[in-house]
C-alpha cells in the first residue's frame, strides 16, 4: 500500500471542494418525511426494502408449502404458484437487495465514509426515494387487480409473458413493467448522487485509494447500475408497447388457441439479451457492495488491515467491467452460435479470477488476526463460506455442456440463492449489526443476535444445500408440482418436505432480528461513539447518531487509509483516519 | 505501510507516468476530475447512462429489422415530400436535422456569453435555441401526423414490416421527448438568466441552491447530446 501522507510535503492541501450549501429543514415534515438528509433517506429506503423483503419471504413460504406438501393447500394452484415465484424473485432482487444496498447503505455510508456533509444533490436524492416508493406501491397494487400479478417468472420472457396463458396477463404484467420503469428513473436520481459524491465531494486527504472498500463496492455497483438498468428500461418499454399497442418487437408469428395472432416478425431473443445485459450485472450490483462491506467487517473485527487493499480495489473494478461481457451465459439453452457460447463461457470463468483474489485476501486478512467473534464478524465469515459455495456451482453452470442439462433445475435455484440470495443477505445482517450503533447510538442485543445468526446461517444451508442434490436428480425449477416424473425417486418428496420445514423455521427466526432492532432502539446498551474501535471515518463523527450535516462545524481531514489496525508502535490498536500523522504517540486530544 | 518510512525520510514521491499517472490523478485528493463541478459531473454521467438507453433502442431496432421476414419500407420514399410539384426524398428530415444542428450552434454561443456574464445576449441565444428546438418538435409532429394519415400505426403500416412503424414511433418519440424536455429547461434557464438570477445567485425554487451561469453550460451539455443522438437516429433509421 503506497500511502503518501499528504501533509509531509507542504502541509495540508487547501480545500478544493467548497463547503456545501446545506438545506436546513424547518418543519417536522421536511425533516423526517420529505427529508433531503441522506441519513433519513437511507432509513426510509431500508425500512421500505425490508418490508418488501418480509413480503417476499412470505411468498417463498407459500411456494415451499406447496412444494413440500403438495395438494394440501388448495389456494396455491399453478397460477398462484407462478405468481408467487415471479413476485418473490423480482422483489428480492430489485426491490429488496438493490434498494437496500444502494439506497439504504449507499445513502447512509457514502457521505459519512468519505467525509461529506450530505449527498451532492439532496433534492434529487429525496425524489429518488419517493419514486422508489411509488414503484413499490404500483408493484403491490398488482396483487389487487383483476387477474392478479404477473406469473411470467422474474425474467419476464416474452412471448409468454404477454400471452393469455400466463397469469396476470391483463394487468399484472403492465403494472410490473411500469413499476420497473419508475424504479429505474428513481434509481438513476439516487445513483448519480452516489457516484458524484464519491468522485467529487470527498473530504480533504480522502484520496480514492484511502476510501474504505465499502465505498468502493457501493460506488462501483452504482455506476454499473447506471449502465445496466438502461437495458431493462428499454426492454420494459418495448414489452409494454407489445402488450398495449400490439407492436411486435419481441413477438414472433403465433398461433394461440387455434387462432393466428396479429403479431409477427419480432425477436424474443432480443428481450433475453436486453434482460440479461441488465440481469447479470445486477448480480454484481448486489454482490459488490456485499464484498466491500465484508472486507471492512473482517478488517475491523480481526484488528488487521485488509490484505492487498489495492488488489481488492482493482478486483472490484475488474469484476464490474467483466460482468458486462458475460450475460449470455444465461441463454445457453436458448441456443446460440457455438463461438458465442465459447466466448461467454470463457469470460464467465475469467471473472472467477478477481473473485478468487478477493476471497484469498479475506482469508489472508483473517490469518493471524486478533479475531473478535462479534456478530458482524460471524456474519462476515458466513458470507465468505456461502459465497464460495455459490461461486463454485457458478463455475459448473458457466460451462455450456454442464449448464444445458442443469439449466432450469433446482440446481440453478440452489446456486443463485447461495450466491445472490443468502450471501448478500448475510452481508446485510452483518452490516446492520455493525452500523446499528452508529445509526441509533445503541447496540443490538448480543444473545438475540447469536440466536438469529446460528439459525439463519445453518438453516440457510439446510434449505438450499439439498436443492443441489434435487437438481442433479432432475427436479425442475418453477414447477408447481412434480406430477408424473418417473425418474425422480419418491425420496425427493421427503427432502422437499424437510426443506419446507427448514424454510419456515428460518423465516420465523427473522422475527428475532426484527424484534431485536425495535427493542434495542429503546432498551439497547448505549454504544458510545465507536464501540468496535474502528478506524474509518464514519465512526469519528462528533456526535452519535450523526446530526444533519454530519460533522458539526469543521469538516474532517483525512491523514491515512481506513485500515490502520494493530500498527506497530501506535498507542492503541487502531488509528482513526482523521488522526494526523505524527511521531508522538496518539493522545486523547487527537480523538 | 512500508512506504511511509521511505516518504518520511524526506524523499518526494516521484511523478507517475502513463497509466499509473492517469490512475494516480483520478484517485487524487477530494476530486477525481479537477475543476469539474458537481452538476457538470452529474450531467456527464447521466448522459453516459442515457447513451446506453439510446444504444439499446437503436440496437433493438436493428435487430427487429433483421428478424422480421417482411421487407422493410424504403425510408427515403416514406419520408419524401412533394413541394411545388418537385418530389424531394427525405426533405423534411434534412430540414429538421439542419434546424437541430443549428440550435447546437446557438447553444454554444449562449454558453460562451454566459461565461462572459452578458445577461441579455445569453438569454436571447437561449431563447433562440429553444425556438429552434420547438421548431424541430413541431416538424416532428407534422411528420407524425402525415404518417398517421397515410396509415402508419405502431402495429402496422401499408408498406411492409410492422416493426417499421413501431421502431419509428418509439425512437423518434423517445428522442422527441428529450428535445421537449430540453426546450422546457431552456425556457426556464433563459428566464432565470433574463431576470438576472444567476448574477445575484438567487436560490433555486426546489433545490434552494445558489444559481450561477454554469447552469447554462450544463444545459448545453444536454442539448448537444440530444443533437448528437439525432445524428445517429438520422443515420441508422432514415438513411439506412
Ligand atoms: C428464506 C429465504 C428464501 C426461500 C425459502 C426462497 C425460496 C424460493 C423458492 C421456493 C423459489 C422457487 C423455485 C422454483 O419453483 O423455481 C425461489 C425462487 C427465486 N428466489 Fe428465492 N427464496 C429465498 C430467498 C431469496 C432471496 C434472498 C433472493 C434474492 C436474490 C431470492 C431470489 C429468488 C429468485 C430470483 C428466484 C427465481 C424466480 C423465478 O424463477 O422467476 N430468494 N425462491
Ligand atoms: Cu450471470
């Protein structure tokens, strides 16, 4: 790590960025409801996303109940099952994880970690949240319209998504598409904020190569989202036209119920390209912030600097760039020129290299660290294990010949739940346990947290690990019931029932977490300014929770990177980022 | 942290060259792009994102043009006008393109006068740009009306592939919306300039941020972008 202390030559640099012209709210409503403060917006985003998460969780229960105990629940027929699958998938990926990582953590952490008073455009930031909420409301409205929500699968492939055989064809699909369009517009407003704040509004001394990896992860993910969501937007607009105006962008010539439809000449594969040009980067949009967060959690709670910081940054950027050239690995079964298959398989496997670098670096950071098995650390470790698991099955699926038989089986469901379902959720929990003290000034309860951790971590494996096996046996994905499938042995049903019971237990255990969040807010142990003895800037605010404007009168000045832990010769085992470089030992007045 | 000892021994850091230099400059203190204001940075990144949107639209159009089995109507005939008995292919589009490109010129002049704080000239040029933009939208409306009268619909048209009408209305509509928003913001900016709000740094109605002449330049970035996109639409949709 080449880290040149700025003040060694010619003292502190003059501020390049003028202090912001902060908006000062005057009423309760502009302070907490239509708030322009990134921290309030972050909490609004997080609360909304987590509520949707609970709903998506309930939908997964309903699916699991049907799969585990078929034909007991008469209200879950094939139509309802498809609708649950679709809404569960889309909600989890877009409305929960993307919103939580970028809108939630991005808003809270970016300004604090780079030493800014707020996002650069607070007004647009506020609009971003309200558009997100509108998108959520429209999405939820689709449960109440005639025909219900769409059942096209979260991938929304045409032509089936808008043909009459698919549930929610009348209203559901339109509301889904409109909701996505609004989400994207809203996200763009937020995303521009996150990116510009990181690029142009850092505190003095905060060079890019001194930023915590959390910021790098969220920054790269936001930038990727700004380039990936356009493809989804275009796909959504064109499908909306196909559905509403009868254009044939995606619709080939079709016969439905013996009747020749007026569609013709469109390209269904085009939608798949647009969707996955968004869809694959989306996987990394939820993974990169998790990578960043986990790097920080590990470093703080192992009291060691992150191993290979520069490599970590370049790995994040490399993964971000590469993830734009792998999308067609989701389309092997759609058929393509063998040379394309070769190209996309190769590029997919190449991504494994920077990803593996990150994992080695995490392990090397832990190596001989002074590991504190706090809750955030437990979740971070669980993330690493789970991500490796999901990543390895990803290597299987990246190869055309292996993917073709496994595609659309439970193996795929197991893979993506490990890699982009469970792993990011574990990172989110770890992050919440880590930063909750900063947000509220109180600690989350340790015992409840440990109960929550072990049930969630072990339970997730009990749910998703057997699915690999089911998939290898050939149990298909997106099937409401197995029916006559002679090649699937009877024991698969027993396993399915087991998975369902586990899913119910794990889901219920999340109530412990939500109880903890509410209870600790009132009764939790006071946390003080810096309970984890962390070096990064967000823990050095003059007040906890940080007030409007974050830093009081003086903006902080940064003298070092975010990972000065266990520095030989230093007075304490961590040196805050804003402590000046000095030969004298750290004393209290520096803090 | 090994290097710190080296640095503290008094040896100044060496200036990096090549890509390392680029990376070092970009990752330098406080700002990646020196002398680029927040608003300008935001507009550039937004335009990058918007580029992806238009690229997707154009690529989608090219894909359906190839996927359809029905012949594609000949654009130079479809967009021909007969003026005074003379049959002129693509004449309206040529005029529209000319008008829009000229508006980029007036916009550039407005930016220039803005930086010289010549309030009246800036406002007048912004107005002129807005008028040219509005003329463009007007001609586009005329073109849409004409085609609709001739029976072109998003879902069908008298001359061939359905996708012709679909792509035409979608792409020109999306671009026209951009121009329309541009015209609205040009008018707002022109009004602000005219009332001297940038001279006295009046605060924005919504954002409560102080205004300044840089808004004119940011407006200009957007406007030039919209023009540039039109050039691609012109090339790929009308000329191909
Ligand atoms: C306790 C937690 C969860 C359980 C029990 C669960 C269960 C399920 C089930 C049963 C399916 C349908 C399988 C099928 O029939 O094809 C499914 C699909 C899916 N899940 Fe989850 N899930 C959970 C969490 C998540 C999370 C956190 C994500 C976030 C990425 C996620 C994303 C998806 C996606 C994208 C689909 C595919 C939807 C489709 O096929 O269209 N799930 N999940
Ligand atoms: Cu992928």
